[in-house]
């Protein structure tokens, strides 16, 4: 929602006002509505405001209570009415900003305020009474938070490149993070970035600093317990509808919203729920969809169009057929804060620009797949038998057969394969990784560890638990954050609402999580039947493979390697990618070299120490 930055001079040196202003001004693109700084002695905060809720009309940060406790926050607090009731104070729900609520929660409970906060947030609080800094990041890491303990400074914020402006922060790369990108596409450490000086606060963690030093602690883990069993099937559906309404409602709070809507169940359920909640005479909801009309067979235009017509909302299609791989990637301003896949960046950029012209809030269906993910009935039935609920597997199976005219997927085959040690083949280790670099960091061992089978933790839904706790989600959230995209669009994810996740992990997966049964039943009579009953349908073809076969793609085999990249890669060992028929997963791995090459060139040509916000755009 907003840009936040802060500096604490650990040696007591007064804050450099001009430097704090420069770091704050850099974030204007992500918070164009207001900009303020506050500093007192050796502590300073900066904030740029992006108004996305009705309450933010009067918001001004940094915000203070009693002249002693200051906050700077990028936050959307959910369940606001329930939180205010806990304060036993006179706080107006209609006007209280989310930053105010967080600060009141801190003054009421201290660090335990995190037990009472729901939503997406990254914030820093300076408590002058205790000379103490307290920072936190939300449960799933939707909001980013970075910090750099360098020299006699602690620098922090939610925009990585803003931190790089500080003269104490150097551009020395974190070699292990670079290796992880080349091998896996993402950093495999939750607490580091591509820069050696800048750290990442992991999701569900908080940071404190005082004269006792710097401490990082986890405040929440996805629960392993919780079991919900209702007498009537209708109760599961009613509870889901209630929670879905609450999670979407908490993410609206404005009168203009965009929804990313394909023809699948997740995004269409969000769109349908938003329509039910809002008066369409005063609420402007518009759907956006990326489609292919020629490059590959694509049915998303048809199915998303059916839903838009049924819901009575307009839909905008971005046709992606004519986009090229790495289009505009040579432009310095089109880079990410960290290495990423920029091969299809123009599609994402144009899509977000179109959305930004309509709304500052985008509802997104990511999270629907992992929270419903299931290998079958095996773990659930095994759990019931272990807990002496011997009749339940039979009852649930009969109910499923009566409803679906088939047996539920047992999931036994995957379990037997696990017992026998039968695993999918491990991709070949990239031969183009620099040998000395690989040996220094034991990258072959890291490769093998990555593809090693992960332990199953959750007793009933281990597959969903594994998916939901994957590091890849927080990195995905960061890529869509305004601090990275350069566009004032806040993406909100209803399926990553803590209340909804806890519920879906606690209900019987048979039948409710198999093929997203619960969502399909809940949408009966709301979504068109052809969409509601449509099986999950990935794209019928792979656009990347087809683009690589097109004329003119040979340049990707002849690109000039950035000098610094030779530390990581053997140029003469890079395989050809254009026109080659090979496994797409191997192609994605090989293309990471070109992605990294563009990012390194951007790093060398763009000087963040003297950067202004107008020079940085997606």
C-alpha cells in the first residue's frame, strides 16, 4: 500500500535529514498520494502513501501516539471491528487507519500484538520510552520487509532499492543467492537477498533492536492441529461461504477493484463473492484476463467471458500472442530489485498498467491450489483409523460414491512409491555452472538436497501444508509488490487469509478438498455450470517453447555475457535454446543465465545512490 523506510544510528549520531528524504523520495512511485519523514535524534522514519481504503483518506504517516511511540507501516488490517473491541477504548472504526490500529495494539499488548493482528503488513515501531525498535512481517509474507545492519546503522524498509541508496550499503552480491537463482529460480534462504548487506525478514517473524542488540524471532507457524467435523454437509458449505465473504470483504474497502479472472474456480469464486458483497450501482468491479488467440489453444477467453456475463461485470482481455521473449529487457529501468524471470516481463507490465488505470486494488486467486491440494484419501483415512474413528472412512467413502458415482482417489500409489523410495527423476545438474564457484558453495550437494523428498509434517493434509509453507509464495508476493513493479497496484490474496487457511486445513479432505469439491458446491447456482464443473485445465500448450522456435530467437544463443557473470557461468558450456526441442523444465533452467545477465547489466548501469523515483519504473 505504501513505501516505508527507516534508519537507526546505533552510535547515537543524529539522522541525516537529506539522506532520509532521498531514500523516501525514491519511493514516490509506490506511494504518490503523500510523503513525509520524521526524525528525532538518532532515529528516523520515511513514508510514501498509496491510498487504497476509505480510512486512508485521512492517513498521515509516520504516526505517533502520546508523542512517545511512532509507527511507519505498509499494512491492511483485517477483522478491524473485532480488534477494536479488544482495546476497550474509544476508537472509531470508520476513521481509524490501519497503522493506528497496529500502534494501539502494540501499546495494548506489546510484542504480543502479533497474536491479535490479521491481514497483510510490514511495519516498524520506535518506542522512545524503551529506546527500542520493533518491526514485523505478516504471516505469509505478502508484504516485504528488508533490513541492513551495516556500520553503526540499522536501515530497514519495504523497498529493497531504497535501502541501497544509503552510502553504507554496498552492492556486493550474495553469491549463494545468485547460485540459488541459477539453479532453482529462487533464493532458497528465507532471510537473505541477492545483496550481501541486505537481509530479508522472513514471513511470520519480528525484529527487535535495543541496546541489548538485534534479535529476530518467529511469532507464528501454520498449525498442525485443529479438526472440524460437522453433522450436516451443508454446514461445511455455509461456513466456507461465510469465511469467503469475510476474506473478500476485508480486502475490498474501496469502491473500485480489479480482479484477475481466468476461467478457473479460484479467481471466479473470488469475483462472484465480491459481486455478492457489493452494490454494483456504487461499486466498480472489473475483471482482467491474459489470453492467447493464436499462439496456443486457449479456452480462457471463452470461460472467463461466461463468468463475466453471468456476474454482470466488464472484462478486459490482454492478448499475449505477439509478445516476444525478453522484450524490453535491455532497458535499464525494466529490471527487478533481485534476479528474476524477465523473459515474459512485458506481459505482466502491460497487464498491471491496464489494471492501474482502473483501480489500485487487485484481487488475485493465488492460494486456491495449495490450500485445496490433496494426494487423495490415504492420509485422512489413516489418521481416522489411528484415532479409533474406524467407521468414518466407510461413511465418508459411501457419501462420496453416492455424490460422485465413483470412489475417491485413495492416494495409495503415491504413498507406496514413497515407501519404496521411487521418486521422479532429478534433472541433470547444469553443466554450465562455473566449476570453482560450484565447489566453493557445494552446489551439487545443494542441488541434490533440493530434490530430496521433503518430510511429511501435517497428519491429515501433508501435501497442502508443504505447499502452503513453500518459500516460493513470499517471493511471488514480492514480485507483485509495488516496490518491485513500480506501479501503484496492491495485490490482495483472499485464499491466503489465515482464517480461511485454518478452516480448510481442519475439515475432512474427503470429499471437500478433492477436486475443490467444497468450492464447487458453494458456487452452485452462482457460477455457470460449465465453469463450476470444469476440471482444472492448464494451458493446452507452452508459449515459451513456441516462442523459442520462432524466427529471430537465435540471438538468445549468442548474447554477450556480462563480465561479472563469468564468475558463475561457463559461457562455452551454455546449451542452445532457440528452436531446440527439449524438456521445457530444462529450458527454464538454461534461460536463467540470460535472465541473470540482464539483471547484472541493469545493476551496472543504474546508480541507485543518485536515483530519483522518476527514473525507476516497471
